[in-house]
C-alpha cells in the first residue's frame, strides 16, 4: 500500500485507541461493556483488486504472500451496552472544520439509524484534531444532513453543526473520552 493510503487508513486509529482505553476504564468500573468491531477482509481476484484500487486504495491490499484482499462491509466501529442502554457509534477523526459525509458508508448510517429508532444511543463520535474537540452527533441528525445532501444540500457536518445538534465530549480523571458522563449520566 502506498504511504498516503496507509496514512489515510490509519487516520482515525489514534482516536479509536483513545476510545478503547476509555472503554477499558468503563468496563473496570462496571459502567459499560463496549467492543471495537474489527475491520474484516476477504481474499479477492486480481481483477477485483485492480478495479477497487483505482477508486479506493484503502479498501484493498496485497498480502506478503502475493494474494489480494479486499475490505468487506463492516458494522460500525463500536457497540455495546451502558447502564442498560444499547450504544453504537462510528469514530471519525478530521483535522479540518468539517466532517465530509462521503467518509461515512451508507450501510453504517443505516445501522446507526436503525439502532437509534429501536431506543439505542447511536451516532457519530467526531474528533476535530485542529480544535481539540470531540462531539457525539446523533444518527437522526446525520441522516437528516445526508438526505439533504442527496437533494443538493451541504456535503458535510461542521463543528458548528456539532455544537448545535450534538453533545460535546470531555475528558475526566482517568478517562480520555468520557462519553458516558455526557450521554448516559447526562440523560440523552
């Protein structure tokens, strides 16, 4: 994989690791059981590899045994339960002012919306690195913006949108990303 593709593929890994450490603290304290869903890969033909690599290099790779693999549809990044509530979210990290909706897969949004409609807490956890701020944005709002985009509306969720429609997530002693305090204790 070219270096730029590796960088793109690992862009949010630091944020995911922050969340995983926070989830370990939650589990130790009996507050939540949240699991990271791994990216899944399958072997593919050279032709499929070639077609995918012309559009999305982060979806394909070549193994050290010269076999070709492609990323398959995955569930959202994190899901589990906290104080009897189902939680599901996808972790996104951006350095700019906006989170582009093209970076969210439609099947992931569908799963988030379905989870929220069933009474769960579901959405995007977006980290704006340039601003050192993290927000949880409910799936219903993300879906609303996504539908508007299909009708020619805006193509991203700005930090201002997150302030207006989301919940800011802060640090707490021993917890890097304390979404539990904001979403569960805060009553959302």
